[in-house]
């Protein structure tokens, strides 16, 4: 099995007796589907203001505001419904949820290309978030269908595919509109997601779990939080997921302005800012699978604590760099350290909650990550504007160090 972003399946740990028959094929399809759907959802970043202007908004400030609203709408609605989709996945199966998400997103992306005004654009972006969730649903399916001793490696390769989509999406969005036009770019994205829908419907094989002995004897049918005996690991992972996205996104509002203070040539500012933004994603792509595999050997909690601590240390010199290339290198190293967090978070949740509510709890984890994705830019922009840009890096450093300390204590308990 090969895939577009990371290691080869032949590098996976040796098979265990009784391992799930189809887990590797399911992983390959989920990686392809997540990669393509994330590309489709992020390719609009480079041309979103142009599309907003095309839809009739002429004032510069209004264009910026509507672009922000349209971009954030998907994450807002996705955060609201992620636990619901996770709960339905526990009840009706993970594959039906992936089929629903891929078909819904294919339709929503095509409709965005038909938007007649900016209100319709925001509404359709909200709809895409409500109907979507393919990548988070894939994490649930892979986490629950993969043998437990290989969960970290499998989720690491999934994380690489998701982060590769985030990296490639804006690049595709920068190249396609000049060639085919903005509206046709959305139609192409919808067609790409439809291919993922077909692959999901015909290639994924979800193995149903047999009822446990306790369930057959009439054990409690609790669902959601009530079914989790020890909630401390789950709460720690929700906080850690939110912290990860907050740390990734906190510098987004200030990065171009900060780079402008480091680069003498104004014409190189946007190029250097793009490199800084891409460096962390590239580092995470390269490290996610390896760190997930390492976590399977040394323990997921240990990797989480180590990743958070190293990231906190790397944030300090980012506040005092003197050139753009120094910032690129430090963000790349930080991406390497953050790459192990998503697979380890999902693994700890899977190992600490009953199987029947795993999807629901992983849905809460997804919501927490979306919360960080929304809160990060808001906090970064506020701190950068009122206190200073260095304070954004140092404040994020304190949060990451606190997260490392909390996870260390939670692990000991």
C-alpha cells in the first residue's frame, strides 16, 4: 500500500495474530479521501477575497470581513456537529458517516461555485461544515478498526495525509483559478471529492464488533460521557487538541506583519510569509508517522509530553529572530515536534474510553481542535495588536509548557 504523503505500509510493525483483515486498505482509502477533501476545503484561501469581490462586495474592509466570515463559517459549523456525527457513527457505523460526509461535501463544493451573492457563499460554507467531517470521521474509523498495538502508526499516517492536504490545498488554489476560473475551481473540487465518495462506498470494509460479554448480560447502555469510567485522560486530550491548534494558528494574523520587520525587500514579504506558514505543516507531515510509530513503543503519553515541551522551547527563539529564514527553520522544527500530537491524542482517547462511545468521544476531540483553530487567530491578533508580536510567541510558549505539565501530571495519576 502506498499513499501520497508519507511512509510505505511495508514499514508498518509486523502483523499481530487476529489483526483486522481490511484495516490497511481502509487506511489507504481514508488517507486518499482525507487528502482530497482537505485540499478541496482549503484551496479557496488564495482567491477567497477575489471571489467575495466578484459576488458584489466592493469596499476593501468589507471584503476582508466577509472573507474571514466565509472561511471561518465551515470550522464553526463543523465544531458544532462533530460530536453528533461521532455518536451516529457509534450507532450506525463509521463507513456510512464517511459516505454521508464525502457526498455532502461534493454537493456543497459544487453549490459554492454557483453562489450568487456573499450571503449565499457564507451559508454554503456553513453547510459544508455541517455536512462534512470526512477527515475527522476517517480518524474515528482508523482508530477503531486498526489493531491497538498499531493505532499510533496508523493515525500518524492519517495525520500526515490531512496535513499534506492543508499544505497542497492553497497551492492548488493559487494555480487553478487563472487556468479555469474561480467557479470552475469549485466544480473541480466537488468532482475530486466525488471520487473520494466512490472509493469510500466501494472499497472500505468496516468490521462490526461482536457484543461484549458484559453487554450480553445486560450491562449499562450508557452513552457519551456517562459511559467513560475515568474522564481525566479524556479531558486532558480535549485540552491538548485545542492547545495544538491554538499554537499552530496563533501567529496566522501577525505572520505577514512580523515577517515584514525581518525582510528588507518588500517584494519578498509575501513569499517569505508563505514559506513560514508552510514550514510547520511540512515538518508535521514528515514526523507524524514516525512519532506515531514511536508512541506505539514508548507510550503515547510520553510522546505527548515531549512534543509539547519541545514546542514550548522552540517558541522562545521565534520571538527574537533577526531574519526570515531563521523563522522558517524554527517553524519547521516546531512542525516536527507537533506532528506526533494528533495521532497520540486519538490513541489515548481510544485506549481510555469504551469501544461503543469511541466515535462520540473522538468527535468531542475534533470539536476541541476546531475551537483552538478559531480561538488561535483571535487571541493572536488581539495580543499582537495590543501587547506586541513577540508576546504572541511567548504567550503561546507558556500555554504549551502548561499543557506539557498538565499531561505529565495526568500521566502519573
